């Protein structure tokens, strides 16, 4: 058997007269030269090399429909997303500005989702709907890379600033719901209520933007190297340019309430794996 034919997610669209191909009754498009199915964002047919330029308008419309489908029904492995709007939050006395909206996973990546992409489940606490753990930063980045290749979209880890902004969901308090830690058990699995293990995602209350388990369950890897914050207001920060450890956020089933605060940050080596380390993914909107 020869190698699988890879067709990008967005190449199925061009009815540009005799140049490319036309749509059939099933909604697919075929190349006029070789007759193979093609998709919207390929500039050439991936099977025979014939030119296949979709119009920019058609490409944008297709990408928007695909994005709406993911937001409504989840992507190919069942990850659902919410749109995080542009905005600002306070980091002490300084302002952090997020200028571009992005999409963030409603839940931490589950073991079932991870296995469907990576072909393995390294977790200590087994369960399809439990968050995947025992994954390094390097593992999480590889997951994002493979999922991006699979779907023709751009998935990545959130930056530390994006993560905190999304966790706060407009709040200015210690937790997304306020300052009173006695309420944390309504929103998080942490040391006081977890049973000393991870728990299924999405069983506690979400924050104001519909994100679950931003406090507790598993620590979540962020994109950034760990380092001192800048001493002035920043826009779309991505952390230091180099370092030896990556940022983790959110606290976990193993830790007490203090470590689950919206502003609390910690770090681990990029190769480190532990039964309290997991992640969630961001989806970059199409330009």
C-alpha cells in the first residue's frame, strides 16, 4: 500500500471554470485534470499538481464555516472551544493587554483525546474523560503539532498571559469567582476534595467565559519560558526569549487552595512528567 494522500482541511472549493474543478451533489470538489477530490486552501491539486487557486472570498467563507463547526460540535477528536475576546487584565499594578481574540479549549485535554492523536495514554490515573497527565511540555507541544497537521488548523499551548486572562474571565479577585477560598470546591478539584486523584473534566462550575477546571484538577502547561515579569505594561507578551523551565498554571488535585489562585504561577523543566501535569489547547483563528 502506498503512502496516504494528504489533503488539507481547507482545499475543497474551487469552481473557477475550466481552471480547476466543480462541486458535485455531495458538496465535494473534484480536480478537472485527474478527477481526485480536493479541498479549499490548496493552491494546487495535491494529487496531480494542477493549479487550484480558490478565491480569497471562498477560502475565508470556508474557513469560517469550519471554525463555526468546531465551536458548535467540537473538532475531530471532540475538543470544544470558546472564543476569548481581546481585552486587558491587571498584573499587580501593571496592565497586560491581549489584542487578538483566540479560542481556548473548554476542558483540559482528556486521555481519550490524547490517545486518539498520539496513540498512547501515559496517565497514572486511567479514565477516558480524566485529564491526561504524566505529559511533559514537549509532549504537549508535539500533541498540538500533530493535531494541527491532522486538521489543517493551528493549535498551540496558550501563552501565560492568555491563560491568566482567560482564567480570570473579567474578574480581579484571587479566583475567578471571588476571594473566598471556601467556594473553591464549587469550581475546582484540589487537595481538599479530590480524593487524591484527578477527576473527570467539566464536573465543577465553569468560569464566566465557560471554561472548566481552570482552577485545579491538573496543572496546565503554558507556552512561555519561566522568568521575571516585565516591570512595565505589556501587550501580547510571550515571556522570556530563553530559559530552562516552562510555566505551569492553575494548581492541581494534589495542591491546596493557595496554589489554585488565578495569579499563581510555577514552573517545571520542559521534559518533566508528573501525575499532576496536563494541559489544554488554544486554537488560532484563521487570518
